[in-house]
């Protein structure tokens, strides 16, 4: 019996991400914002198995609460599979079985990781043979974070976040992450940022015309120095997320008091990311946060992007 006969599907693993830096430009006429971000892929993974089927179907389980994950055609992974089939002329279907580890609606790109995994898995399952560049092009049509989930590692994203340039990151960065069962809507967080900028135009700088990643962030990543990176973590969406969810601010303060070098809202939230110096220190922080009643877990980065497992 061949391996294909034993296991007639393709398993792909794709990572979640943290935005260690995020600068957001002004709202454009189409409602979107240009941005500049430094992504780091971290060791919380989405596992996806693609199997031959007549139609396009999906099942979802996970170590995190998956009750809010759609299993119809609004799911980004199913959209990715359908897009690949349309673009390559494939006339069959697929069943996607996803096991989630990245918090849902948590600002860590779990849905984007699912979509990236679906592209890689279906390409292999169907033998469509797309190049990395062609997969990246399809990924960019699905969402700004999907190309990074394909690439992994550490990268600078510009435009809508889908124009990627790899960034050198030495060593390993240790993170403690705090999930929250009540997700935050990314469009609502961006809308709140626009309101904050309008309401406080006299007190805060205007939105940058051309967002860019701070050179200090790139230097800290190149140096592999968590203390240096802690000094320059930044997220333009953080103030908006905290205005919508003031309870998150208390958790950020707690994490720093309990030993984190720094804490930041991950993407549009509500997941919080705490940078620590060592894995052992991270474990201690995790225990203290759990004793305070929070759902915490450890991760490290950078890690590889979507690949066949």
C-alpha cells in the first residue's frame, strides 16, 4: 500500500502571527487604510487536512473556542479552495478539516493561516502545480494577512499589508499570549481609530501619509534582542482596541507588573502579546496570569509559514 493510499489527503500546518509594529495611514476613499507592519510568525498553528470530495465542505475543531467560525462559503479557507479551483480550472471539490490553535477573532491571523494552508494543501492535492509567486498572488486576493501566513518568518508588510519584504531576525523571541473569549471586529477597530484621530486631531499627530516601519524595530529584530524590541513595540490600533475594550488595558498593566518586558495588543485584538526574555520567565508569567484568571499560553517566533506536514 502506498502512502497516498494510506492517507489520501494532504496535511498542512500554518502559523498565527504577531504584529510587533503596526502603523496605520489615513482612511482611503474605498474605506481601507494603507499600513506598514512588522509581522512575526509564532508557534501557534492551524492544522488543515484537505481530502478529495465532490463539493466544497469544511469541518472545524480546535483547542480554542471555535463556535464563531463559519463552516459555509464565508469561511476564508473554503474561499481559498474555490479561488484556486476557479483559477486553475479544477472541476472537483475538497473537504477541509481544520484544527485551530490560534484564538478566533483574536488579531493573530488564524483565519488567514487557514486560507494559506488551504491554498498549499489544495495545490498539492489537486496537482495544480502553482509557483510560490502564483500562490502569493491568490493569497493577496483573499486578505492582507494571507500572504504572510504563506511566507512565515519575519517580514515587513506595506500597502494593505500584502506587499511583503523579508526581514532578518536573529535568534528566538519568547511570547506569552492572553486570549479573550469575546472577539473584536477588525473593521470596528479601524473605524474607532478613525474616530479617535478626528476627535483628538489637536492632541495627536495626523495619520502618516506613507506609513513605514521604524528602523529601530528592524534593528532590534536583526540583533535578536528582546529588551531592545520591547522598547519599540508599537500598534496604532491599540488605543482604538482599548477604547472599545477597556478591560484589556488592565490585563496589559498586569502582565508588565508580573514580569513581561512589554505588552501589546496583537493586531486588532483582543489577544494580548507579552514579550519576555527567556522561555523560563515566560512560563512563570504564564502561571501568574493563569492564577489571575486569564487564558494564557506560550509561543515563540519566528517560525516557518504554511507547509505540508
